[in-house]
């Protein structure tokens, strides 16, 4: 059974940093593309970043490029999102999602439960 | 402003058929697969339709997807109260080199 468990969210001051984790099981982690998708309170879904299976090519939305880094540890079957220079606009529920193949354009088939990030002084 | 355009709301009575549209462009829907997700408030999104018209196991055949050119639609037949949720479309965008979502459609079962 595919399982994704998000963690690491919390309250952080503007300009601060935070690292989110997504612990996975039930599938071959290193072969699957993985993504982070966020949802601001009361708003829709917004893609943040993707890392492909295999080579681990990375993609970022313009809103986070240069501030966020997507990483994976194959030995721990865990996906990470390092977030720097956080602003109020980054306040959202962050979901990790598995993609149905190894490429960036395979859709999201399983989702974590989400972890909340609040950026506020 | 979302890259993919969905109506903000839709409604129907139990047993009815409703459709939710999703409009995009040549670099996203026109060139790539469309996906539809259901999100019940307080829960993670759930995959409903993948690769335009395919249903994952466990998704009732009341749900169907279609795509034509740069537009797509999700149809729900035999509407049930538990279908009340938000629905999102998504596609890879070759120009943006990333995923784009619709703004979401809130479905109300009257």
C-alpha cells in the first residue's frame, strides 16, 4: 500500500527557513517522480516543485525558484523541501504527491495528508 | 489567476448528471494529458481521472473525463450527496515547465 506522511510544518517568522519531510512506503521511491503542491487557506491547489525519478531532475514554480530546494534521500525513502526566505505568501498547507511514473509530466496519483506552514511575526 | 479555467461553482440534484469544464491552451491541455482531482474539505486531493479519460481502480464509473483540443471536462452521472466537494483539473505545461491547476469548482448537491 502506497503511503505518504508529511511533516515539518509550523510557525516561522518572515525571512525564516523551514524544511518539510515526506516519508514514503509501499513503492519504489527512487523510480518515481515526486512533487510538492501547496494550498493557501481557502484557496486552490498550486504546484511548487517536482523531482524526477532516476536522474532526479528538478523543476520549480517561478514563485519559489531560488528560495526552495526539493531533495530526496533514497536510503530513507524520504522527500524533502528546503524553504528559505519565507514570506507571508508562502503560508499554506503543503502536500507531497507521488507521480504515476518517473517523468515530470506524469500526474499525481497519491498524496500525503499535508503539513501546515504559517509565516507570521 | 489560474492558467487553467474552471467555473467556480456547479450544482445538481441527486441522480442528475453534471459536467465541470476546464479550459487551457496549446502548451498544457493541448499538448499533454489532463487530470482531475476531488478534494473534500479537510482532506488531501484524490485522483479521479488520469490521462484524460482513465479511472483509477476504486473510482466509480459515474465519473468520466474527456478532452478535445485545449479543453477538457469531468462528468459526474447519478449525482450523490457524497460527491459534494471541490474538483480540480491539472496538466503539465510545456512552456512554463511545470504543473498548472484550474482554480477549482465547488460542487453542491442540492
